[in-house]
C-alpha cells in the first residue's frame, strides 16, 4: 500500500457538462474523467513500482519452487544412494510441477494489466469504456483462478480435493 500511496493523491476527477438544444428538446450530457498528473520522476517511479509488483512475486514463487525441488532432491540423493542426483531432480520436477506452473500462469495473467496501465496518452472514457472495464476485471483474474492454477495441476492437492468432496457427499447423504 505504501508504494502506491501517490495514486489517490495525484488523481483528480474532472467533470464537464454539455447541453445541446435540438429540435426534439434539450439534451444534457455529463462527462467525468479521472486525470492523473505525474512529474517525470514520479512517472518513472510509478512504472518501476508496476514492474516491481509484477516481477518480485513471480521471482519469489519461482525461486521458492526451485529451492524446494532441488533441496528435496539433494536430501533424497544423500539418503537413497541407489539413484543419481539427476534422477531425484527429475522425480521432484514431476512431483512438484504445479509449483513451477503457477508462477508462470500468474505472470501471464498479470501482463495484460501491465500493458493497459502503460498505454500512453489520454483515452476518452465515454468512447472506450470497455478498455477501463476490461483492465479492472483483468486485475481480478489471478484471484479468481487460484483453484485452477494451484489445485488442478497438483496431484496431491487434487487428491485431497476429491477426498474432501467424497467426505462432504457422505455427510450430506447421511443427513437425508
């Protein structure tokens, strides 16, 4: 929150009204624009923070996954001397593939939001409301797809989910 505190401070709402006298009667149109005015240094800071919020969580997830995979493979190769370290690494990659897939999917889902945020110039909101609406909804996609991103690729999470569904069905059937 601290890194984005400048957003609400530098944001201004600009409203103007257009009244037209037409033969069918008076019409009034209201337009509201949200304008942000940044200095060049604040613009560079804003762009840096945008990429920071995209890349740092991705890097943390990816390096954590690799640390888990290689750490477990090293421990198992020390205990089970009949197999090589590379065989243990391959086994861990197969077992923990969801740990590698999820950060990649999250960065792919977050990239359209970054592209829309970096679009230059002002855009007439009344003519292109779909652009702002899509940017707003794109920001929710990673949160909405947590189940698909983390549970479905993982065999252990998927197994636990199926067990939970089965126990839930048994409890529901007993009550009837």
